[in-house]
RNA sequence: CGGGGCGUAGCGCAGCAUGGUUAGCGCGCCUGCUUUGGGUGCAGGAGGUCCCCGGUUCGAAUCCGGGCGCCCCGACCA
C-alpha cells in the first residue's frame, strides 16, 4: 500500500476528549474516530487490526470444532421476554413501522437458544459449538476509554451445547484453552480470574484480564497460590474471630448526632475511628428487603449478600423505603429495633467486634456501646465485604492478596440449564428421557482488544503492535522522494516485498522525513525499512519499532532479511505454527 | 442517576468576571519559493450558524432562562 494513496489521518495533537493512553494513541494514529459517545468509526488502519484479531479468534475456535454463523443485531423483544431480560436498562429499544418492539442485540443467548431448540432434539447432535462475530449494542450508563467501553462494539460470542455436566465442562475447558491461545497470539498477556456473572447469570465463570493501569476493573491476586478474582467477586475467608467479652461494656446509649450521616461525619462528630463504627445497609435481594452490616471502614459487596441469600438480583433500597422500614432517614440505620422478620446479615469480621457505634433508626441519633447478641439478636454471619489489597487469600493458608487493575477482554460462563430451561430447549437422551440442553457461553471483546493491545504495547512515541495484529508488517520509509536514487531503491524494494507476500505500507508521501518517522512510530508497524542517504553506499536500514536499533544492509539482501525478521517475530507469538 | 468541568475554524486553545472595531493565536489545509535523517523556514491565502432556542439591550461569543452534546469522578456495567 502506498501511503500517498492511503487514508490514514494522523493527528499531531492529543484530542481533549481522550484520557487513556490507548484512546489517545488510537485517535492520533488514525485508527478510530468518535461519532457519538461510545460510538466509533474504525478507520482503515484500525479496521485492519480488527480483521486480524477476528482471524485469530476464528482460527482458534475452528481448531476446537467451532462453527461460525451470523445472527441478527435486530432482536424481537418477545424473545427476551422468555428469559425475563427484556427489561434491562442497557437495552437499546426501537419499534418497527407496525409498532412491534425490537431491541438491538446486547448478547445473543436467546437467539442462539431459539435456533437450537428448533433444530436440535437428539443427544446425537451434540456436542455443538457455534460462534459469531457481531456488533453488540449496550446503552452503557457511562461509555469511557474510547473503544474500551463503547455502546456499539464488536464482540465474538460462542455458545456450547452439551448433553451433560461433564460434556459441558469439557467444552468449557476447550474454549478456556483456546482463549489462552488467542490472547497469546495477539500478544496480549492475560490472567484468568474468577468473576461475577452479571446479567448473563449461570454458574462457574471466569474473566480474562489484561493487566493495565488504565483498566477499569479491580483484580485481586494471591501472592502465593495464584488465585485471582475480580474485586466484585473475590471471596474472603472466615477469620473465625473470637467475640470479645461484653460483661464490662456499658449499656447501649443513644447520642445526638445532628446531620451526621456518613461514616466520615459520624466519626468526626463522635471523635472516633471508622473501625469502631458498624454500617447497616438496607438492600433488596430478589425484591425482598434485607439488612447487611459491615465495619465502617469497609465496603459491602452486594453480590456477596445476594449469594448469601441465594438470590439472583440485588439492589440498594431507595430512600423512602428505608425510611418506611427503619423509621429514620438514610444515614441513621442500625440493627437495633429492626423488624424481626427482616433478614439481618453481618460480615464475618464483626464477630470479633463488640462495643461499637451504629445508627439509632432515628433521625440525628446514633447508638454507642452496641453489642450483638445483647442489644439485637446475633446476625447471620457471612462473607460480605469487598476484598482489598492486604486481605488474606481465601484459597491458601499463607497468601496475601494484592490489587492490580485490568481490562476485561474475555468472559466465559457455564450457563447450565438457565436458558435452555427458560426457553424449553430440550433433547432426548440415549435412554429416551427429555432433558434440557447444557449450555456455555463465551464472549471476547474484539474491539476492546484493539484498545487493550495499544494499552499493553506502547511507548512515548506511539503504539508498538505485535506483528500478529499489526495493520502492516513492514513500513518502508522513503526519506527523500526528490532523490532519484532513493526513490528508485524504495520502489524496487516495495515490489520485491510485495512479491514475497509481505504486508508493506510504503511511505512515498511528499512529506518531510521527520513527519514520516513520527507517523511510523505512532502507528506502530513493527518493522521499519528506511531508504535514505545510505543508498549512496548501496545500503538501507532495517530496524524494529520495539527497540529502534538500526541495522544497515546491502539493498539486495534487505528483502530476505525482512522476511526472516517477520518470521522471527511471528514465531515468538505463534510457536506451534 | 448524583458531583465536577467543557462546548469559539479540521485539531489544541485564548477572548467571556467589566456587552461595543472586521472574533484571535498555534498546529493542520491551499499557493509560491526554500528545505530534505525526527512534525523545516519565509511570504501570501482559504476556512467560523462563537452548540441550539428564547430573553435583556441601541448592541450579545460575552449577561439571564431553558435545552442539547461531550469529558472526568462516583453509582452502574458483559
């Protein structure tokens, strides 16, 4: 490709809207352009990268027996009614001319299950692994980071169908390994962590995280055993604390705390510390009220409360319901005097705490010297708080958790019969029994990978693409187009490389050399071939974007050398191929 | 949805508190010359519904009201 005839609008200055380095570089390098919040154009360079990512995921899925298909982006709402997901607020909704409600697909479990329930009826037709690469639409409350969290984005999603638990587990493992190969081939270093299932639901599920400063997920990792989990999932062990004696604790006493609602305000007012305070949070699990207690300096993990009560959804109770239930405005809730039928749960940690401060369930008042088992019934103990760096590992005796940030590039789930049961996707087994199909679903953010790659591979000059996903393998830089000898050499090398099947971007533009070098570094093509003044000595320079150390070569040897370099770079990421 | 910030040429910004020439600067773009190994120098030029609607005023980019859009933090999120 001749750069003079190509479309690569690079930007010299950093667009004000971009915060993340990957976002800045992708905008500046002419890979993407914003159309609206969370809606992006993929410019030619960006689209070439996307197509390479797609190719890798196709090859690796095909290798484990996956079969590609293509589902509609336009999804009839009634299909989502079957699984109760038509009310989700991330759905884009529209109506056709007859007023029939549609949504834009945010994920495709219902569609694929619908196809399979009509076409699969026997155990002989499984196992089955179907996948697609599709545009997904999610009306995110807050798009951010460019294509990291977009409202319209490209996603690969695969779905497995099996006859029993073991077969489902085998399919899950096969995809799990295939994902590792995909990310490795893309040059994305990932870690696998346990995760929450969110709107997809189901059982076991894991996320693939690219560790990056700009990542939006908090990930906790054990320094000893390798356990890793998303912070919204990460379990904590029961420290089995011994309750301190309460015979010397003075009776609970009400104190006035005018306008002191937050932990910070209360501790300041009572001149104490947050770990002497117990927060009581009123929540709804599956719509039913529940109270959860954590220490004042901790954070409640709502999912943990949901799991403790075997629920499927959780939300904070709204202010007026709280007032109705406790008799006090938000900020003054406490465990003393709550309705006896209200489930009351407390984090394990509180087992070792007595003589604490809580809300009094009365406006502008708190209680001091509160003890559980004395002033209110012993609560149900559970793991309820959000894990933090420094906490003990839940999987091994000596490990400590540390915290990193990650970009979630993949998420795999064992769905079990959640969708097949709801949608009546049944099959007949060898014994003639009618059973629901066991499903798994496996998502990979294709467009998000583009951003993750830029986030993981860049320096102060620009992106440094791994060769497997680079928009071109080689950039051929003609330093001075006015120089006949240089031009002639560059043209000759260009044809030679093309003939060898090399993907080469030939920068023949009538630009200053400085512009070309800056652009080459910015767009990150891994191999740079510079045709400059060295042609006088019959030489050109070859250098890697990654280390920049130039190597001078006789012009005649350059194509073979470049070919060998490409091979080397590819072998690092695709050893088996 | 809560808090904060922003909206002026393709991009980055100034001007706005105190209303008043023809709305300005840098980059980019066009023309000519120059230069040719890291965003070259000189000269000339084009490009603006100052986000939108309404109001105040002799006069609004500037003041007031309403709306829309965008970014960041939080809530939320596969």
